[in-house]
C-alpha cells in the first residue's frame, strides 16, 4: 500500500455508483429435441422433468434451459407449438414446484443447420434470404461446415447470422420470447446478439440496414468502411443504438405477456472492447432496456482458463469486473473453470464484485459442472448466505470514466490508460468506481473524477464533465478532440501526469493489505468492505493475511462482522474508535466480507 498520507473521510459520506442489486448462482442444462417436425412425446416430456429434478437435487437457484427454440433452423421452419411450448411448460412446472427460477436460452442472431451436407429439408437461408446479415461486399454471412472454428459447432453444422433489422426474423424471435413469458418463464436469455464480424468481413450492410441508417442519420452505409470518414464513425455508434432499440422492443413484448419475466442479455464485448466495435454491441448503451447483463468472461479459456492464471491475470479480471459494474446495473459472470479449486477462486472474485456466478465447466454453458460436490456446496452456500450480498451498491470517492465513444474512435486503444489508472488506484489501496457515458450524470456524486486518456466523448458527456465541480483529473490527451475526433478541442482542465498523487482523502485504509482488491458497498446492514486476495498458490488457496482496517467514524464503536467465502456463519470482530477513526483487526483468506453495522 502507498505511504502517501491521506485524510480519512466518513463512509456515510459516500454516494452509490449504481442501483441496488442481488446475487445468485446459475447452472444450465440442455433440453434439445431430435425432431421438431412432430408433436412432442410423453417420454420426452418426462425426460425433461427428470433433468429438472436432477437440477433440484443439486440445489439449483436459476436454471438455464436450452431447448433450441431459436438456435436451429428447424425452430423457425416448424411450428413451435408442436414441441417447444409443451416442453417449456413441462420444464417450468417441474422447476417451479422445486422453487427453481428458469430462463430460456435464445440464440440472438446465429442459426445453426445440423447435418448440413445431407440435409433434405428446406434451409432457412433459402426460405428467408432477406433475414441474413450482409457484409461490405454484399455477401450474406452464411458459413459452411468447417468455415468457422467455434467449439459449439459440430463438424457438419452450418451457421448463418441473421439481422435484427429484418422484420420477419425480429417478429419470429419476439413471438417465441413472448410465448415463453406467457407460459411463466422467469427470464428470457438472448445470446450472441451481434452484427457478426469475421476475417475482415463486417456486418450488417443489408438493405434493411441501409434504409434504417439513412433514415436515422442521413448517411449512406459506409461500404468502404473507415475510408468513408464520418459515415463510418457514425455507423459504429449507430449499431449500438440498433441493439438498444431491439432490446427495448423485446422487453415490451415480453412484459406485455408477463410483467415478471426478465430480459437477460449475454455479451462478450464488455470484457473484450475490440469486439464491442466489431460486433456492434455496447452493454452500457443496452443497460437501460435490459434487466441483467450476463458477461461471458473467457479470459485465457483456450489455454486452460484460470488454471494458467498468473497474478497479472487476476488483476485483469479485477479490471474487467470493475468495468462490468460501471457498464450495467445487474451483472452475471459466465467465467469458465476446469476444476473445483479454480472454480472456487473465480466464484470468490465474482461475488467480491457483486456479480452472480455461473457454475459451469469450460467450454460449455450447459450440462457440465467442474465437480458435482463443489456445485452442491456452492449452491447451498449462496442460498443460505447470499442475502449478505443482496441490495448492495458500490461506493467510493473516486469515479473513473469508461468512454464507449473513445473506445470506438480509438479502436479500443483508450482502454490501455484506463487500466493503468485502475492498477495505480489498486496499488495505492484507493477504492473507486467506473462510470460509463450513458450514466455520466452520476459523476457529480463523487469528489474525484479521473478521465484516463479519454480523447473524445459524446457531446452530452463533455457537457457534464464541464459542469463537474469536484477535483477533475485529466490524464494524457483527454478531451483534446471533439466528439467525432475531427477537430482539436480545449479541455476544461490541465492534464496531470500522476492523478493518484492528487487524491488527498480516502474512506478506508487497509494496513497490511498490499496487493488485495478492496471493494466498498452500501448495503441494508450498513457498509461492506470486501477483500479478495489474488496471491494464490497452485491449489488456488490464499494464505491467511492479518490486516487492520481504519475508517472515519463518529459516535460509539460500531458492530463489525466478518463473513469468509464459503464459511458457515459470520463472526464478530472487535472495533475501537479514537478521535473519529474506527479501527478493526481481521484475518482474511481468499475472500472476506466485513460489514460495519
């Protein structure tokens, strides 16, 4: 921890950076059907109920039910009332009897055609060629077996990407989602809602996009991509808005059928910002019209995931999880593990950051646990102790801006100085929150605002920054260009070389906490200090660390409790107050939640 002396401020002076959210645990099972051209059989329905009973025996809280209702070409060729809706009803009835919540998996834009080389039935792309995404060369985004190296595609499975701007496809997917909600679904989960980019090919440049882009912006589609200047930059921005409007309509349709059904969107670009540019999905812009962002965090998955993590990889995970907090209000993390020990460590860092953990074994989402004993232990613990995390809101004195506009215009180069600032704050032991541009008005609740090399922001974001009256800390070339990076602009403050050195106060000191990740939350029971130790041995265990927590406090000594990750119950800690400073000593392991009541 830094030796720079800083004045302690009161915890109750901190404003929350997000809405209250709860945590849970998620598991998944596949309920795929062999032939959807025929009515479903009683035997198939009973097999589905047996799968749900297995999930109940494991202690499932939320169940991902993948029926294939929008994944496979035949799902659109044949009437879903024949098989999919009776199957969904059987799953829901059995799950709700066991107290399990169910969301149904929908593939947002990718449609698979199994057994493509021998298929005699009609192909979706032949029946609905206007539903296809199109690249800059006018070619549809249809891929033969073997052309895409994606683990979920079998050797003889073809893949097509459909555009959300095609009215027929849009209505077909929304109709299925609304019917599932009407049957009682607790959630609708939409995966891969992207404009697919592959091997230098961008999408969607279909006629549907051409008409909509012209109507919305006045520009023609940038078929020459970046060579088309401002049209290209506007197009990158516009694609995010297309998905926002798509999700808004989806939620309206679903909520009309069932006001309690959640819209859950799975995304990767929140942790891989280049993909936010390539695929056109910005989870921050979508946040206002969805209920949950399920982040697929696949860091080093191909090399073994957390099994090969070094300290820098845990720091990277910390960086990205802080982005997730700033991009979306309610966050789930699908972070693939291989064995129980690395799954345990991933779950611990996930809950430390107020995300919900998805227990699964890489590389799939359904049917596989890293270890059935560990799964039952985790689900039981979250059911028993998850309330300690519920209703929490991240708090801090320092806000750091994550700019989607700067990311788009810099081809994600702006994320490097953001991570540098995050690392410096962690090294100094200074809690912070991330604010994304759609939530820019929140910056006024924080006494410090850091813009880390944010050269361009939207006009609305710049206006809020110029109104900001706290300590504005610009680094690098922040705000030196206009909102489209076309002209020089005068920043509202001089750039600094060391933003962290300008911070003179802090709400907490963690003595002996060098290297720990420190998170602060406001919760119903008071204030929480969550500590995650990334210094793990080969078994993903953390050696006990003795720390002393100091924070500003008026009045008598507060009641303080400690809940270690996977512990049976919280323990009481002693606290003392001297001259307005409370002091608490604790020994922590992998992850600890210390609550100041």
